[in-house]
């Protein structure tokens, strides 16, 4: 039976997933860097090495994401929103609303009972609506991006930001530090501000209780908690939320074969 490769070339990270039937044989997440074509080649080579499969055994490769057109060995390119929809549905048939919290944009979308995309919305161009704002504030506070979720959960007096703009939020964070605000409280505040923007997108496409958060931002426990507090319901986060578009690409490719 055929082996299928799904590749998601994002602006910050790129992901690859090798599938056989409904089994995931291996997956890879690497920084995208400045050469998307080389990154795609690296993903394929790493997956082949990891699984012991030969390049000629791959029946179909489907690419998605910001740099998908640079995947020279892909037979097809499909939008990441469509791939996310199929990937999320593959993991959880009940999800109807989802938000992908990416490095450049957040994308809210609705899917039907077959995993087909019904509607979607993108956040504005400002970094305040994407995971980029978390990186900006982490840099201001001189903490590692991997630490900010846990730090935010330790907050005892959340600082509420008066702006959703990344530039003004950075300035406001510096001012609050001078006033004596703690890192934990500032991070809880910026997570809340981003969660509010995510919630607004989800409501506009049609928020249903089976609600998922995917993308790199979904790895942040503080952001997930903030979204749950605003929505009043548990948010579904896949075990590897960065991989849902690559998974969806593989699912679609499997259908082609």
C-alpha cells in the first residue's frame, strides 16, 4: 500500500508527516529558515532516514503553508486552512470550530461533519493577533518563549493591557515593568489580550462547543487557559498541534491515491 507525505512550510517552522494507510509513520518539525526549498528537502530526508523508507516508495506528496510552492517534489499544493480542517477532523470528528495560532496570523475556521472547510477568517496584519506578540513580550521580559506559558499560570494579579497592537503592547509592557509589575502578571495579561482576539475571530465564524486550538501557539499552556476562561469551555488541543496541517495534507494526498 502507498506511503504518503504531507509537508507544511510555515513562516517560522516547517512540518512533515509520513503516513501509511491511517498510521503515522513519522513526523518532523524544523525551523523554516530562509531557504524553504532546502527546508522541504531536509524534512523529506529526515523522514526517510527515520522510517527506513526509500524516496521511490512515496506515492504522493502534498504541500501546504506559507512556502508550499517551494516544495519542488510535491505533486500538489493545497491551502493550509483546508489542510488544517482535514487534519483536525482526522483527530477529532466532533470539532466544528478551530483556530490556528500561527507566527504571522491567527486563522479561525468552521468545518462540517466531513471535515470540509465552511468558513474562515484571518487576523489583521498587526502581530497583536498572532503568536508573534508573545515572542515580542518574551524578548522584552528576557524569558525564553518556551517558559512563558508556565510563568503566566503563576500570575496572582493579571495586568490588563489597554491595546491589542503589538507595538503599543511592547511599550506598555516596558512602562508596567517600571511600575513594578511582575513578569508573571504581565505574561498573564498579554495571553489574555491575545485570547480575546482569538475568541473574537472564533465567534465571527461561528463558535461551537467542540472547539480546537492548533498551531505553534497552542503549545502555550497560558494561552490555552486564557482562551478557556474567555469561552467558558474546555478547548481541545491535539498532542502535536503544530502538525495538523501536515497531517491534513497527508489525508488529502491519501484520497488522491
